């Protein structure tokens, strides 16, 4: 994806780009790259690619992430080939998550609690149980 701002702009709150914005844009990018795939395949691909971006943005080791798909060599190959192209997306997602943590810390939440709160909030957004952007 291309943005008119940098991940640093997001971290420093010079640009407002939410997790909801990122997920919408990534879904659109996946849709446009998959072309004629059916909606279910597009959704599965989006979820897989988003999970990879999230794992990398939260400093998980790529091999550890891939180990969950060891039973499916084509998926591992797909993710391995896709990884270099996702670097900008990973950086942006990391910046969004960092900003969310910083917002909580600036609201006087202890850092460890801010990290946990952001992780729980993120899980709710991904699961669809939380609808609000922040």
C-alpha cells in the first residue's frame, strides 16, 4: 500500500491512520491482487496476510509464525514469497499499534497495562467483537 505519510508520522500523531483504516486498505489490496477469486478465498487470504503482518509488527519470528502452517507447504511458500512485499505494511501496522500504546500511556496507564490493553483491544477488533476504532 502507498500512503502520503510515514509510519513515523503515525507514531508521532502527525497523521491519523487507524487500525480500521489499515485493515480496510489491506483488504482492498488483497482483493485487487486476487482478482477473480471468490469472496471466501479473498477473506481467507486477507486473514492470513494480516496475521503475518501482525506477527511481524509485534516482533514475532517469521519461522515461529510459519510453524503453525507446517502442515500446508504451499501456504508456507506463499507467505515466504510474500513477506518481502509486506515490509511497508508491517512497518505501518507496527506504527499504528505503537501509537495505540502511547495513547494509553499518555492517559496515565502504566506501560505494561497499556500493552496488554492494546493487545486485548486488537484481538476484539480482529474477532469483530469490538467495533469502535480506538
